[in-house]
C-alpha cells in the first residue's frame, strides 16, 4: 500500500492551541484591568493543576506524557475555566474545578479528542451546582469598589480567604448585572429602574463590556487564522440576539435588550472560545450553525427562566449531548451525489 | 469584497509548494539507448496481452511483441530493434513490489524501424481506426493507463459532446505535460482534432492550471482558430482529477454512479492525444513517453524515455541522485508510491520519478488523536467527512464507512496533507476500501456457492420425487392389472412378489405402500451405484464418515426429525451431512408453504 502523501502542511495541534491561548491574552489583560491582578493567580493555579493532573492521568493510563502535555490542550481548558470563575475564587475551588475538568471530563473519557463534553464547562457546572454561593459572588469592578484590594491582598484572599482588617467581604463584592437583573425583576422592578444601578454600563456590565470587546478581538484573530470557522460565533451571537430581540420587543420593561445579553456574562467568551472547542462540537458546517444557535437560545432561556444567572455552561453541555445527532443529520452533499 | 467572500467560501483542495521550476529549466532531452529494455506485459489497466515473440528472436523497432487478448488490454511493442533475451518474471514499478511477466530486449543499437502500417484517419471508417488503435499500445498517459481504444470506442454507445483535455498537471514536482505542451503544442492540438473526430464531440476544452502560462500560450498559438478552447483553472490540487476537472471547465458534476461518457464528456490527457497524433500521422505505436526526473537529483529535467528503460539509466541522465537519496518515488508527492527497487523499468504509467531524501520528504511526526477540527472535511474535494470515515475505518465499521461514501474517495491525500494530528487518513481509507472489496468478493463467492448448492439439492429432491411418482404410477398399473386378473380368475396370487402384492386388496392404500417400497428399493440401488462409482474412481464418498460423536448425535436427531416429517423412505440413502441438508430443504419447503399460506390468508383478509 502506498505511503503517500509524502508532504503535509498543517499547523500542529500545539500550534493551534497556542494560538487560542494567544487570542485569550487581550481578554485576560482587560480582565486584570477591571478586576485586578487576582485573575493571573487564578490562571496560574489552574494551569499548574491542569498540567499536573494531565501528567498523572497519562502516566496511569500509560500514554506518552510529553507530547500530550505539549499539545497545550490542558492549558486551554485551565485558562477557559479560570476566566469563567469569579475573579477572587478561593484556591481550592479552582483546583477542584480544574481537576474535575481534566480528570473526569477529559482523561477518563480517553483524553484529547475523545471527550464528548467541553471539559472547562463540565468543571464550571460542577462548581456552580456544588458551590452556588461562591460561584455567584463576584467582586465589584475596581472602578466601583468602595475599597480597592491590592494585588497582594487579592493573593491573600484567594489562598486564605483573609481580608485586611478594616474590610468586609460585602464591601468588595457585588452581584453581576445578570444576577442583579434576575433578583430585581423578581422584586417587580422595571428594567429602566434596574439599569440605573451603578454596576450597569452602557449596554451590559460596567467594565465587563471592555472584557467582552477584548474577547471579540481575540476571536476575530482566531477566525482570521482559520483556527475557528465563522459558523459557530455567528450562529451563537445571531441566535442569542434574535431571541433576546423578540422578547425585548414584546416587553422592553421586563426583558433586557439584545446588546445587554451580548455584552453580559460569558457571551463572547462562549462565542469564540467555548463552543469553538472542536472535540466536543459538531464537524459539519450546517451542524455548527445548529449547534451554536442551540447554545444561544438555551443560554437565553436559562438566563431568563432558569435558576442560575448565566446559562452558558449548561447550554453548552446540553448541546454537546446533541452533537452525534446533529452531525449524523447534517452531512453535506457529497460531490456527484443528490442532496 | 472578494477577500471577504473568499473568507466565507470553503477552500476545497490544497495548494502545496509546486516545485515545478526545477525541472522546467532545460528542454525535454532524449535519453541515450540503454543496455537493455525490460517491458512488463501489464503496463495498463486490464488483461495481460498475448506474447507473439520467443526468446532469441530478433525484433524491429515498433514491432508488435504482445497483442491484446480481449477488449480491455493493450499491446506491447518493441521500443527499438534488438534481440529478445528472456520472457520471465521481474520486479515491476507497482506499489505491491510483486514481480510480473516481462519481456527483456537487448538493443542492437541500429534502432531500425519495422514497416509501419499507416491508416489515414481522415478517410478510413471510424471502426477501422478504432480496430487499428487496438494494437497501437496507446493507453492513458496521465497515470491511469486505461486502454485508449476503449475510451474512443465508447462514443458508439453514448454521444459525446465535449472532449476535455486534461492539462492540469496538479501534482507538485511533475512537469512532463507542461514541457510537452511547451514543445509540442501543435502535435497535441492535432491529436485533439483526431480524438474529437473519433468521439464525434462537438467541442474540445483544454483544462490547464494557471501556473503554466508558457504552456498555455503555446497551446493558444497552436489552436489558431480551430474549435478548441483553453480554460484556465486555479492552481489547486486535485484539479487534475478527471471529475474535478470536468466540473471546473464545464460546470458539469458527474453523478457518482455514472461515467463521464454517460454525461457526454470524455477526458484525455495531453500526452495521450499526442500519442494519438503520432500513431495516426507516422504509424508510431506507443514506445516512449516524457518522464520528469526531479527531486534529489543533480539536474532535474524531462526526458523522452523508451518504455522498459531501467531506472538507473534515467537517474544517471539527470546527473545522478545526490548522496542522501533514500529511495525513489513514482508519480507525485501527493499520490505517488515508493518504487520497490531501483532496478524497475519505466512504463507507460511513469510520468515522474522523484528522488527522495529525508530533507525533501521528512517522515511525519507521530500521529496524535483526532481533535475533530474538520480541516480535512473542509479541504476534501469530494466534500466527504474524513474525520468520520477515519473513525469508522479505525474501528472496522466498514458498512458505516460505506454509508458515509467511502467509495467516492479519490485518495488524493488532501486530508492527510492538512491534518494537524498527522493522521495518515488516506491510508486508512485505502485500507478500508480494500477490506470492503475483499469482504464483498468473499460474500459474493459464498452467495454463489450457496445458491448453486441449494439449486442442486432442490434438483435432486425434485428428481427423486419424480422417480417416486413414476414408480407409484407403475405400481398402480401393475396392481390394477393384478386385480383385474384376480377378479377374472377368482383366486388370490399368494405367490406373487411380496413387495409388489402383499395382499389381494385393491385399495389405494396398498398401491401407496407398494410405491413406497419401490422408492426404497430405488434409493438402495442408487446408494449402491454411487458407492460403486466412488470405489471405481478410487475416491472415498465424501461426507460419509461422521467426524465425532457430536455429529452422530446430530444425525440421529435429524433422522428423528425426518421421521416426523415422513421422509423415512430416504433413510436408505447415504445418511450423512447430505441428510442434514435434505432436512433443511424439507424445513425450507415447509416454511415456504407456510409463508404462502400466510400470504394467501392475508390476501383473503384484505379482500
């Protein structure tokens, strides 16, 4: 049998993952700018945990360790999870989430390429269900915080949950806009009243809008590099905007605008970095559209009617379950075949 | 705006580094006469031709050495004058590395032509031209090596509107068609005219990749007002695949289950139409071709090479292979294969020889798991889903692979080329295809055998019943006569044959019994005869020795069943594995009857 082709020209898996990490850098900077340097600690901790867990599991599973650590897929998972967690999450929360993502969601399913669910979202969902209180307690953006924590203070908070003597936890945390919106709508306040709260920016969360913009920048880079296809972000953002628009038009005093949904929570991170995970997503162009649109609609419904402020993680996991079905029913027309 | 649109358009195929400049610096050179020529008899798709010469015979250049035995075959001619040294197995340039029958010719150096018979293509009837082509030895020189006379003959069955001339030469490194067009554009154009005439095609379109501007210019000049057009296609591998090229130049997408000819299109390679020109203008049969020698050689170049030329002579002509050369590749880097030996001859299929070195073709890094990035699916010219096919091929789920159109794969290698995980996808597909084909063949053979056996058993059963019927009728006749006699004479024939007439009763019951006994007797006789026949031929009767107690037990059970269904008469027949088969037939008949009854019942129910 022939060995051809003798030539190849493809970026390696490592290169692809490295570019994804690179694309996350602007988002991380914006994040650190808004919430302080604590995120860098979170990312570092998650990365170390992910690599250690990956190496240990590869050893137990008797797989080559070096090539799989160097493929950087564990690092991508770690970074995505870290960016989804509250900026001042305690160290053990980060470790538990990362371990769950790498050990259970990835390696126990067979490692790179075999996980049916997005590992970072599995880790996030597990934490959200297990520790809802910590997971929904976000620090106020630095611009709004009554008391600003220094980097060292943040470090100490992450590892010891200790604050300088004169500061109370409530002074540095606040609800996220999605959370605030949900709580206050239940108190029968109208949207125009709610959006007067200081945590709201022009469209979404104050400060959060900037992070969103940075993710968009990274996402466009990945599209330009052909690391991700346009189908996923377009369909996700389109579906989320469309469903939000329908509700918004129906009752603008109760339902937030599409722009609010686009710029709040993990929308942009999801659009460019989470649903674009190739392993747990569909492979056909049409399937990508359906999958991403499904995530968009589910995200909205969970945000509006679900028990949690943001619905990205659950929406992604639910749609992950549908991937085999989507792929099977969206096979493109083969050359020379009828539709 | 175009850039934006292109961004959203899937990019089918790939554009690897071309490496065509190296071998187009020098014109096509004629290779010096080699010491010997080794001519494989099978240089084409189809059957081996019949050898017409014998060892020691002196032959002239262009003389027919082997003639096609049946339609799908091609002739072999002497590329030069000389003596036949041997007709025996030798290594041929084929991926399998297996030897095949070859004629070895030692040139006498005179290069003396035989008397070439020339048919005037403008006046002779087409049938005569096609018949004459049968012994021209011309086959598709693009690499497929399908006998050309068949492709031209097919025009009789379906009308061809368009002749597509494949000048895409999309594989990197290969430049033989490019150089041929640059230097012999007029011959190609005249060849196209001949092919178009033979096919009865209305128009001819030359499809040429946009990386060959000189060749394109030469072709356009040579066309000079003739009804032939040149269509430039983007340099994007694999545009030279016949179906891809047809789609590119005419917009016609050939359905997967149809041939191009059924859609009114026929495709010829430029080198093939040039060979047609040479044959119909000078009577020259296929004895040489242009071969690109490139890669890790001192001076890459194209050569006009006689078929049968040993590879070393060709490599030497290109300045020799550089020291770090590891092996030679026949064809291009995308679809070519490693030559099994350096001693193989150049054949009709050899369009390019690439000297390979680790520097040129680095071994791929170890494969990583598939991350389902679908780059392969995006690049696949057929729009297959290689990532799914890979999964099925890997887990031997061949039926699933077939469902996902495995057999539409043209093995162009684009999927492997773009895979970030370095998975040799196309090899998996070649493997899966060969497995499916093997399984299909085995199944076909088994089905045929079973069908034959069932038919045979049914026939035996039918004959047996017919015989029994005859016996019964005869017995009934005897009985009636006996009864008549008895009633006439008034006494019972007690001394009569016990088998024939145990009592004086004339009832049908008796007749049936007699018939049964007759059948038994016949069966015993048959068994004896069979035994005797077997003994006479010195063969032990097959399937008569029970292999083990388990088998005996099974036979006993079958016998019991047989009794139940009322087949005990045949007990005297050789009870063996045959008995089992018969029991099965009985069961099948019963099933069929039951089914018939059921359908009838159902029909009645419907009514």
